[in-house]
C-alpha cells in the first residue's frame, strides 16, 4: 500500500483548492487520512485481483445487485436539480474528518453533472464525536434562515472547534439572526429532527460516515471514481427505463 505523504496531500489540495473550506495547514491531516483510506481500498482490490489471477478461479454466479432502498428525503437540505434523474443522499457528521474530505469531491461532481444530480444531506452524528450532535442542530437552525450551505461549510472548516460558544460565533460569521439562532440552539429545537435522521440511518444499517446512497443504492467505496461510476450507472438506468 502506498504511503501518503504531505506532498501527496498538497497536490490533492492544490488540485481542489477552489472547493476547499480552509487553508492547507488546517486540512492536511484530514486529507492525508482521506487519501490513505482510498489507497487502502485500492490495495485491497488489487490484492484480491492478484489472488484470483493466480488461482484459476472460475465464477459462474452473477454478483447480486446492491439493494435499492427507499430513503426519505422530504424536509432535508438539498441542492442541484430539483427533478434530477440521480439523487445522492449523504449521511454526514460535522466532526468527521472523512466527511470534510468528501465534500470537495461531491461538490465537483455536482458541478460536472449540473441539474442531472441532486444532493440531499441527512445527519448522522457519531457517539464518539462529542460536539457533532449540537453542530447538526446548529446547521438546522441555520437552514431555517436560508444559510445551511454557508453555515455547514464553516462547520467542516472548523472541525476542531465545535463547542456551543463557537457554533454561535459561526452564526455571526454567516450573517444569521443571532437571537433566533441562539434560542433554537439553547432550547434544542431541532434535536428531534437529528434523532429522526439517526433512527433512519440505523434502520438502513449505517454505522460510519460519510455514507452515500445513489438512487437508493449504497456506495461501497468512498472514492471520486466510485461515486462517478455510480452516477453514470444510475443515469443509464434512467435512460433505459
């Protein structure tokens, strides 16, 4: 498995700089972790292929199609084409470094496919991230003021500082009505909405973030290539039907 260096991380950052939520020094560790996970997946696939090639294995069974699940998307933040042929549902955690690393890739593909693709975001704060649940509440409070995407970008940019006082500071940076925002956050107004997403996520078998579904089918690998391939496949299915 290739060891990811700081030079590799810098190259990835420079190639996606326009979509990055912060400077390289702040994102270096997250990018290295993301690239390392991708390399691990590639190494596993390559290793399996070498084993098959050397074992003269014959496979007569067709791989089963990934189940297509019904995932609720009503009353959730979304962007892209309202009537898009392809819907990506992302279960995310604002304190998850892999989630932050996935955002530039998702944004790039949304731009590439335009109105053909719609992104819907649902919350899945993990128990091991102590500030993730309240951050998700804060993002909902920002959504009620029409600033979800601006505010969520600030959360991903500042993953190491998601205490309540900082969440309120980010609301000021995003130009939100602080009185309404603070009241929503202090009273837990949107806590049940987050709990609903968690329940739905668990019912779908989710245990990690980010988890993406493309037209109801779970994305098995978190790489740009895997997501693009899933989008292309979903578009072909729509055209065929």
